[in-house]
């Protein structure tokens, strides 16, 4: 029962934010390539923001780190759930 109480819930909003962020980057790059024939320099664009550049990079890194942690926890839960279910069935009277 303590395992169920310690379950971490993840907001679907964070997954939506990451999906929108990724798709927006992808679609803007595709549109730029379509009209100009070459991809734009994303780093150059970010550097033109000045000191905000570092904040944008930190935010993006935090979002991707969150995604990695989310996927690792989901994988661990998926791999451990069949073992827990079997153990619970054996111990049931």
C-alpha cells in the first residue's frame, strides 16, 4: 500500500508543452527551409537575444531533463509492475 501512496503523478500539461515546443521548432525550421532553401542558425538567433539567451537555454534543458526523468520512471514502473503483480497474487490468501 505504501508503494501506491508514493506514486508520482505527472502533469499531461508538461508533455503537451514539450510536444508543442518540439513541433513548433520543427515546423518553423521546415517553413524557413521551404522559403530560403537552407536551415536557419538557431544558435545565432538565440545569441541575438542577449542575456535572455541563457534563460531560454536553461528552460529548454530543464524541460528535456524533466522528459528524461518522466520516461525513466515510466520505464521502471512498466518493468517492475508485472513482478509486483505476481508477488501480490502469490501472497494473497
